């Protein structure tokens, strides 16, 4: 233990046995800093130094910002005056282009544009005065240029006032000089003092001059008036007086127009425009000079600010580095050890670094060593328990996955989704959902006779192998199995009828593969029939709390089942209802033919049924589809003999088409009995 005293401060430091002499020398040199007995006091001292430097930088920044604002404000005032002057020029232009055609301007001798000009003029004067005043506080001045602009503005305003007064004297329509001229000519028109053709020529010369401002029309009008005056022996005649008055007012108006020069930009208008250009040039030069001086001043100010800021920052960084190194060295050593301890997944068992202080950092290092040992001990215990629990959870998870897979075999996942359930645990009695879907029934033809030749085990193997071929086809076309009824499959297609029709067409490929399997076992090949119907249905659960079953309740299910049963009667592989065909999106891409309007067993309403033709298997049927439809049309029209002839010709072409045989028998029977055998076009089925 070594004790050191400095300015009344006393502190002690604990040295471990492995310290080298160089470390002792460093500690003695930094004794004045380490006189603080706690880490908090050291941080407070460092923070005070940094805060003092920051305060100086803030003061310097504030001064710099104020100086920048003064310079920028003065330049902005000049730029604002320039913008206001441009706006005033536009206002004057609007006055000379618009107000000259507004009678209210000549009646009231004022207008919105004139008032806007006065306000703009006052704003320009105030802005220039403010700009001159603002430059008095800057190291440079712009007074000479601004005074020149003020004098030019006064000269321009004098010309504008003169031009406005002359414009008002000239008048418009019924006002002032033009009004007097119009009153004279109107008197002459109303009293028919001048022939109509002469009057028209006179008015045309007047309007041509007003529009074109060409002197030849003035001469023509004066010559014409002089010629007309000869018609009157006395100048005191009323017509002569009004004619002379009209001529004099017109010539006065021409003189005013020439002096103002509004139309051809001459005279006073030209002088005012030249003044405005000179003002714009002068003010633009002032703006350019102000911007240049502003840039120069800001550059000097920025350099000074940057130099002082860098100086303060460098001093602060150097001081902070020295102080931080003294403070953070023990913290850095401890932090590095903690990082190694964490990176090793809390398994490093080396000793923590020795800290040579008695302050909070020294206590932290000692406490961390104790904490490290406890953490390692507990982690070893927890790891053992976690490994045991993980093994148990993995086993339970595998069982749960197996149970979910088993449940999905009995309750399809799409069924749960339609009920709005995430798992089978959420399903309860009475859960249901309404919607329009497509129901598909498919069944093996003559399976009863076939099953009698097989043993029970062979029957199960037969059906399971058959279903392994068929079910993937349904799922591939976005359908799901509702139930298996022996060899019958009932499937639901919730999206659109297209999936059901496409699946039925693809069944032929699955059956072809299955028949290859049967031939290998010396079993006769099979054929299937498929019925499809689209309609409203209720999909849900029935049963009680102890025994539930998913089902579909709807008349659409019964109809689909009946259509599947009709396949044998009509010698068809796929039969669909008109509801399915109408709602199928790809109707134009499929081949189908009308079969009948049938009333299936248990139904009062008839259904139109169609056979879907497979392009690969039924290409011959598709080739005479147009003739077939003609035969159906004749049969529906009651012309059974002609229909029979069409069907007979088609039957000779394709004797294997069993539907043609059925229709031939029907037509022969109808033709034989004639009207005595009533028929409304609907076939009634008495069997399922």
C-alpha cells in the first residue's frame, strides 16, 4: 500500500505484484489527474472541459450565423426590389393592354392595375430604403448604385403618370376625346346628313387607323371630310359643324396616339420602356455586385469561423483523448474480456484483468469475476436441462406432426380453410360456410360385377390403387376430396368450374395408367363416368360433441350424383349441367355437345345436360359435331324423320357412338307413333 498527498487530497492505490517499473512511472506522472477518488468525479471533470469548449463553439456559431443573416438580408432586399420592379412592369403592361378597353377605367379614372401599380411602387421605395439602411451595418456599401436606381425610378414614374393622363384624355368609346368624336359621327348617322356609302367609307377609314395606326388612313379621312364639307354652303350648318367636330376630334386623337406611341412602341411609351430597361440594368448590376460582395464577405467569415472552430475542436479532441485514455484504459481491458467471455458463449474461464483502482471500475472488475464464475456454473447446469427438454420437445413435435398429417387425411386442409379454422381442434358441431362451388362425382362402370371376382383384400388393393391415380388429378386442378363412397369419388372445386372440367378430362390419362396396371395382373380394364354440376351449397360439420363428420349439404350434390349416373344411359364419359358450362371461363376452348333436357329422379325441374368431348379420344365425334347439332335441332322441332336420317348417317360413320344409337331409337319411336305419343322435349329418368 502506498499513500500520496497532493493539495490536501489523499488517495491510495492497490498495486498487484506483476506491475512493471514503466507502469509505476506512468502512474506517478498522471498523479495530478488521478487525485479524483471516484470515477464519477473524473467524468465530471472531463465533461466540464468538453462543455466549456462546446460553449465557445456555440457562441462562435451564433456570431457567425448573425453575420451571415445580416449580409444575406441586405442582398435579399435588393433582389426583392428587383422582383417587385419586374412585377410592376407586368402591371403597367396589363394596364396599357387591358384597361384601355375598359370603359370603367375612363369613367372612374382608376383601375385595379393602377391601384396595384401604386402599391407596387410604394413597396419598391420601401424595399430600396430598407436596403440602403441595411448596408450601413456592413463592412461595404451599395449606396451609390441604389441612389441611381431611385432617381431612375422617379423619372420612369413621371413618364408613366404623363402617359396615363394622356391615355385618359384620349378616352374610349363614349368617354373623353374618342367619346366626343363618336357623338359627332352618331349625330351625322342619325340625321342622315351624309350618304350611307360615304358614311361607311368614313367609319372604315377611322377603324382602319385605330387598328393599323397607319398615316394613310388619316389622310384619307381628312380628304373625305374636306370633300364632304363642300356640300354645305355655310359652315354654320349643323351637319358641317358636326362633320368638322368629328374631323378635329379625330385629328386630336391621332396626335395623342402619336405622342403616346402605345401601338407601335414609340413616343412616350418608347421613352418609358427605355427608362425601365435602364432601371432593370442598373438594378441588375446592383444585385450582381451585392451578390459578389456577399459571397466575398461570407467566404471571409466562413474561413474565420472554420479556423476558430477547427482550433477549438482540435484542442478539445487532444484534451479529450488524453483524459479519455486515462479513464477508459481499465474499462477497455474489462470490456475486451467481457466481449471474449460473451463470444465464447460464456465458457471462458480465464481470470479477469486486474484493475489498479479502488473506484467503481475496480469494484466492477471484482464483482464481474464472481459473476462470471456463477454464470459458468449455472450455464453448465442449464445446458444439461435444456438438452433433456429439447429431446423431449423434439419427440413431442414429431408426434404432433404425425397427428396433423393423419388428421389431414380425414379432414382436408382446404375444408378447414373454408370454415375459417386453423386446425381441426377449432372445429365444432354446426360450423358451416355458404358459397357457390362445383361438385364432381366419378364412378367406375360395372364395379359391382368386377368386385365379385376379387377377394376382399384384392378389392381394397384395387380401390386404393385406383384412388392413388385419381386423387392427385383432382388436387392438381385445385379441388379437394369431400368423401369416398366405395369406388365413387365426390370432390369439391371452390374456385371455378374450369378446374372440375379439366380434372375430368385428365382422368382419362390416369385411367390409362391404371388399366396398364390391371392388364399386368390379367384384370379387365375399367371405364369411368363423371358428373359435374355447379350451384349453391353449404359446407360444414354435422354430429355432436363426441362424433363429428364433415359434409356438403346441397341440391347441387344430388344433381351431380344423378349426372354421373346418366353417363351409362347416354354412353358418355363426362356429363355436365348447363350451370357449369355457363360459369366456366374457358368455355370457347372446349368441345361439348348437347345431350338432353332431363328430369332426374326426385326432381321436378328439368336440367340441360351436355357431354364434354376429349380432343384425344373423341376426335371423330368432334368432326361431325355440326351435323349432330343439326339433328338435335330437327328433333327438337318435331321433325323426327329428318333427325333420324341425320343420326343414321352419323351412326354409319361412327358405329361406336352409343348416343347416336339411343337417339335413333328415340326418333324411330317418335316417328312411328307420331302425335299420339306426347313429348315436351324433356326426358324423365326413373332410376338414379
